[in-house]
């Protein structure tokens, strides 16, 4: 059985004022499907035995109602106002002891092709999805060499691809990540992206993180209104 940790605790500051009343994962792709519902249903469609864990914070009760009947488990990040995604993963850290773990952001819409080819397929090595066709300074970008990630950051001036908000972990790497996140939280680094823990492992522990380039495939991280329109097109199959 695979475990999927979906991060959906954030306030969606980039989309304010649209997110002052609703979480951005609750925005509609059609009349009956939100961004987060699509993610959960897409996983379940390809992996009927999936263990799906959703980390909530902002507008948590509304999100729980939205996913009522979807057979998911909820973890609360009560400090979502002052923390970042590393804290959300820390609250879900017990699930990092599963045999095959995927960590994915809840505000992303992937094509069915990406879901089937990457998200719901077990892995025997740690990797992230990247998109070398997406070149935008200020995004969470990566420097890659061959099939390996050298560094990831929002502060890179020179980079080769954008990180696509999906991390796949085998049993060994998921436990290493749990240990690194514990260490960072104990060092009061609760305001970091969880992906920064992967960078710490690369830089200081000789950790090998691999990557899969999905350039040309359809996906959208919903950070702007334009991103939402792109996500709606993907959902409609365009």
C-alpha cells in the first residue's frame, strides 16, 4: 500500500484577496470538483488501496467537509499561521515510516498521465518531479545534473528546472527525511519549506536525490489566477 501526504494547510497568500474567504485548494475546477478533490479522486482512481493523509490548517473545517466521504485521514497543523510546509510534514511524520510515500502539494493539478506514470507508482529510490520548460525566477527552482538534483531553492539566480511539488520516497529515504525534519524543527526551523530538508540532506549528508523531467506534460501549481485557469483547462482535458 502506498501512502500519500497531501499538504493543504497554507493560507494561499499569493492569491489574496481570493483566499481571504476560501482556501485555494477549494477553488472550483468545475461545478462539482475542487482542486483538492481532484487530487484525492485522481489518486484513488489509480490506486484503490491508497492511504491518503491530508494536512490541514487554514479553513480546516471547510476542507474536511469538502472531503467528507472521500476516505482520507486528516492531520492538523495548528500553527499554520506562523509555520511553513516543514511543520506540516512534521505533524504527519509518523506516516514517513510507511514503505512507500509520496508528498504532494494540495494546490496542484496534474494531468491524469502524470498521476498514473509517477504519483501512484511505487519507487525504489527518492526523486522529485521537475519541469525544465518552466523558467521563472522566484519559483521553487532546481539545479540538476543528469538525473540528480544538486540544490533546490526559491533564491536561485541560475537554475535548470522548476520543482513540480511532488516528492516520491522509498522506505530508506522516507525515514532519513523524518530524521532530518525532526532535527530542523528542533533547531526552530519551522518556517522553512519541507523540501529544504531534502536540500540539507544533499548538502550535508551525501544524500542522492533524483529527478524526473516532465517538460511538455500538463500540470499547474495554483499560485495565480492564470494558474487556476490553466488548471481548469487541464481538468477539462484540454
